[in-house]
C-alpha cells in the first residue's frame, strides 16, 4: 500500500477539512464537481473520495481503485451507499459531532417562525418602531403547543430534549417505534401532522422520504399549523407547500433546506409567513472542523487497516468496516 494514498476531494469542500486532508494524504481537489483534467492514470490512482453532497455513481465507477468515500455531513443521500457497497466501496458520514449545533438551529428556527422574530428585528433595525410604533402582536406563541417530530433520531431527540425545557409536548413518527422514549408515537406521518401544532422534519432525505410531506399531510397539519424543516428539502413537496402557505391551508413555515438548493422558488421567497435559512444548521466553524476531522479520521483508519469510526449502515451490512 502507498504511504500516502491519493484522495480526491470532489466539489466545494470546507477549508479546514481540506487542510486536514492535505496534512495526511496526497490530495487532488476537483472544485468543479467533475473529473475534468484528471488523466486516466490519475483516475486509476484515486483510492478515496471526500465529498460534501452529491457524488454521481458514474464518478464512482470512473475510479477503478476506489476503496472508500468519506461524506462530509451526516445526511448522505447524495451518495448511493448501496451502489458503493456492491462495488466493495465503503462509505462513512459524520454523525454525532453536529447533532447539538443542528438542534440549536432547529430551536431557533421554531422560535423565529412562531414569534416572527425576523420581521420584528427588521422593524427595530429599519427605524419602523420609532416611526410607527411597536411591532404588532404575533398570531402564535409556543405556549400549550404540541410539536410532532418526523425523524426522532440523534438530531430529532436533541431537539425534543431542548423543546421539553420550553414546556411544549412532543410526539413523533419514525418507521419504527422507539422503545427508549416515552413520547407518543404515530404510525403515519399524516396522523402525526393531524395531532401536531408544529410539524418538524428531522428525517433523512433520499427516495424513502421523497415528497413525504405532501398536500394531504399539510391539510392534516391545518390552518393553524406550522412546518419546520431542517432535514432535507426533498422530503417536502415544495409546490404543494407553496400552495398551502399561499392559501392559508397551513399558517407558516421555517425552512433550512430546499428541494433544489441553492435555488429557492420566487413564490416561496415572496411569502411573509416563511423563515428561510440557507442550509446553515451545522454551519459554525467549530462544528465544521469536527466534521472535517471525522472525515479525515475515517480515511486514516481505513488506510491503517483499523475499524472505521462511522461507517454508514449500508457499508456495515456489507462488512465494509475495515480495509482487508
Ligand atoms: P439518525 O439516523 O440518527 O435519525 C434519523 C431518524 O429518522 C431516525 O429516527 C429514523 O427512524 C427516522 N427515519 C428514517 N427514515 C425514515 C422514513 N422513511 N420515515 C420516517 N422516519 C424515518 O440521523 P440524524 O438525526 O443524525 O440526522 C437526521 C437527518 O438530518 C440527516 O439525515 C440529514 O438529512 C439532516 N441534517 C440536516 C442538516 C442541516 O444542515 N439542515 C444537518 C445535519 C443533518 P427509523 O429508522 O425508525 O425510521
């Protein structure tokens, strides 16, 4: 084995994370998210890919010596881990190190959306307070609310624990009921929406959750209902959401993620009853450093023949947890 394997960093990548990879490996950075400019010989040398977001299967398949993909981020819906496993390629992600940061952001998004704090802030900053008086009373409050979480995993549970301190009730929907929590479980997303004042999405993206939050779920949430999404934009039927917000089928939405980032539909941006964040839930320097280090640690362990720190379930199932 080469003492310094060639790692391909595919697409835009965190600066600290890139520097960490460069300290440990020979790195080739393809900012363009293509293999352009890489000779046949160079492609044949690539043993690892580090990527934040989408890695097409064709790219994976164009790298014959590829052994491992390190995904920067816990949500690895941009990497086909089952396809990788078929090829004997391991995939890792970055769970846990970002959980608290994402949960903090989710709570901030809930409070902003419920109490219109983004509009109140503009009211103060613009001088409107002095000119025309106090900001109007908000339609909603967190008092006596019930929050339904779709995706009560690491992040969902960290959000639930924070929200409990606010005195709100929690319920949830996963594919299967958890035996280690006392929160009420709803077997369907529609049932959860029906029971909730605020529906909060913290589930993974990918085909299994695609457009799960559809017109029926939004109708079940109801005209006093609020949708918060910090999971993946693909989980929400975005045109149906826009329709529901315009028609008053639901009251408001707070979104950190969108179906086609960084594009946000003009109609969504024009709505006053939305809070829109540019996918920043984990985006602090501290947390991103931890994520970058975890990507690098997984690659180091792999090439040292040690057990991976955070293989994704597909790789674990295929027994791809250490280099043979
Ligand atoms: P976990 O795997 O710990 O939790 C995922 C939860 O979702 C589990 O409780 C799981 O339960 C549930 N779930 C999975 N599939 C479905 C489904 N088809 N229907 C209903 N529930 C489902 O992941 P994390 O908590 O660490 O991360 C969750 C997601 O948050 C990530 O995948 C990512 O997409 C998103 N995220 C967004 C960020 C942002 O910047 N906005 C930052 C970090 C993460 P069960 O298996 O029983 O279904």
